[in-house]
C-alpha cells in the first residue's frame, strides 16, 4: 500500500512496525460546538484509511482523543479556553457542553458510517499521564517554568519543524484571532505544557500538579493519550492539515523528547473543505453542520459520497452545484444497485478477482477513492450475472461505507431527507386537526391521525410547547 507521508512529503510504501498490525492515532474534535462538515470530511477520510488498511489485511488499533480542556482560542496558547466559551454561550457547565457535543459528534459519525475508534478518550481523563510526561521533560531540560506556566523549550531541538518551514505562518500564530502574545515564552515557538497562570481565574477545570493547580495545554493531551494507549511508537497519526502546525509539530517535539527516539512513521493529513468564503471554521459562527446539510436536501450518505469523489489531499469546495451533482450520481448508483437481483448463479471468479484487484489497487494508491468509485460504476455496467456484481459491490462497500448493503437488501437509502413544502403543509394541517380532536377529547380521531402520518413515515413528537414531527426512514 502506498501512502503520502506529510513528514517526508513523498508517497511512500506503507510498512507497519509490527507485521499485520497498525497503531493509529487521530486528533479528535474540540467539543465546544457541533462539528462542521469540514471537520467531518477529515473524519470520513480517516475512516476510509482505517477501512482500507483492514481491507488489505491489517488489524488496526485506533485511538482518538476528545478535546474537552486546554484548547485556547488561538492555537498559539493565548485567548480564552474554547470549552469555557461554549459553556458561557449556552449558559451550561463545561462538562455539560462536553457531553452534549461529544454525543452530537458521535451521532454525526453514526449517520456518516464513520466507525467509532475502539479507544476514545477525553483529555480530562489522562491528567496523571500529562503530569508524568511534563515532569520528565523538565528533568531532562526540555521544559521550564515561567510566569507560573510550564513551557516546552523549542530551542532545545535541532529539527523542530517537521512538516516544512512554517516561517511565515508561525509568526502569525501569536496574533491570530486578535489575541495577545504570551510574554512568558523564551522563544516564539515555545508552547504551554501546563497552565497555572491564566487570565481566566474561573476556569472550571483545574487539577493539582507539582507546579500548582492548573490545567494541561492542548498539545500534551494527544502525546499523553497516544503514549498511554499505544505506547512509545506510532505507525500513523491523522488530522486535518491545519493541525500540522503548531499542534502536530508540538506533539512530535514533546513526545520524542520524552521517549528519546523517533515516534511516528507516517503523518496523514486531510486537506480542508472550504466554502465560497474560504476555510470552514467553527469560530466563524455560522458554519455548516451535517444536520443543516441534511435539511438542505443532502443526506449524510450523499455528503460521504461527495467527499469520496475527490482526493483527500486536494482542497474541496462545498457549493450547491457540486453537492447537487454528487447527489444525482449517488442516487443513480443506489438505483442501479437496488435493481440487482440474486439469481442463484455461480459467481464468475475471474471477473470477481479482476475487479477486486482494480478496486484494491485504487484505494492502495494513497486512497484514490475517486478511482475506486469509478470501478463501482464499471462493475455495474459489466456483462455478467447479478450475483457476481452483488459480491463485488458488497466487498467494495467495506471500504466505501456507502450503504450499498442496504440498497442490495432493498431497504430505502435516504438520499434526500428534507421535506418538500407541500408535504410539510399537509403534516402541519394534520397536527392542527389532531390538536383540535384532543381538545374535544376525541382521542380516537387523534390516534387515527397519528397512525395515518406514521404510515407516511412521519413520527409525531409531543412536547410541552406543542407537537413537532420527524421523518423516519
Ligand atoms: P477541531 O474540532 O477544531 O479540533 O477539529 C477537528 C478536526 O477537523 C481536526 O483534524 C482539524 O484539523 C479538522 N478540520 C478543521 N477544519 C477543517 C476543514 N475546514 N476541513 C477539513 N478538516 C478540518
Ligand atoms: Zn491532537
């Protein structure tokens, strides 16, 4: 299998350290808000990477963190804690916000067929590990105390930059999002390992440490969690390209200084999803969530298909035109797949092997998912029996995760779950009729209306504020 490694900036032959096993770490979301579809693009492609590795025979041990502390407004360790901002915005506690948005993220993943990694750990769950790492870094002269915080000393490393020279961008980090520069640092690339001194004295999450009561920096959580669950070596580390610097650069700096040798062999970075205004970002406020995209008429499967149509190392622009064309292509594909019938014929082994090989070599070539999709279309056009096509389509869907199995079982695959306005008007009219029936104690009519709607896949939900509905598939 060939994989682009952002560290060497070349496509390499992938080789795991232990034969047949891949240790893989993924930077998880900062759970102060919903994930936007840009974040989800990264998780879709990381999921495809895991599925591909399994498809070609590896067992994958995958660990992901959930950032619920320490990620400040700027990636350069200044500004307010993002979690605290979320809690203030919604008048909730930080832990309530963390739970709410972790659950929402998990739900997004389920709807997108993104498999949940086998180990998912909140940053607040590993404080002892960070303290252990930071203590050794101080003992070995890689970290220092200043102004009450503990900093990593980037000047101690000969090769701090690992993903190319970030010269210009790093200067911008300190001033990004109009936050001040941290005066406690000795060098501009030093970063906080442990905060005790914060402008935000009411920080909800504080722990005792040898350096005073405080909380961990953002970068140390990934080094700590990865070390605790995967040990001193990693095969693959994943994330979006914005994480190359400073986050992943700092993860490498502190982990390698702690373990004393090279840590991770392959860095897998997913390019950004942009909208017309540029990079999608949560801090911009009005961002596109999966639910919004769904309401616009593009189901999660259409969005997954849209992502798979382009290469993970290319920027992708979300426009109505582009997602519309993905929708019609996916619709056609599902229609063709649903029309395949088990004929009880023997699978044509030669065709099966030939097309499996074509598909495998596409995904093995640095995840060429667009080419892999074209193999699916080719299979559907083949002059062979349906049983052979069904076997291939099922096999491919292990990697693609596009609900082909549902289509084959003739279960409905939702392509557009938005409700058209006439239908919505009809539902609202029925809800009003039911309300009047209930007010007149005519429960029989009220139940009939509920059942009639249920037959049309509409489920009514009674709340203290009135009745709402959802479409069930
Ligand atoms: P966050 O929740 O901000 O920590 O980000 C979660 C993941 O989404 C990280 O891997 C980011 O690098 C990635 N990410 C952030 N913005 C985008 C974007 N516009 N497109 C693709 N991935 C993104
Ligand atoms: Zn991380």
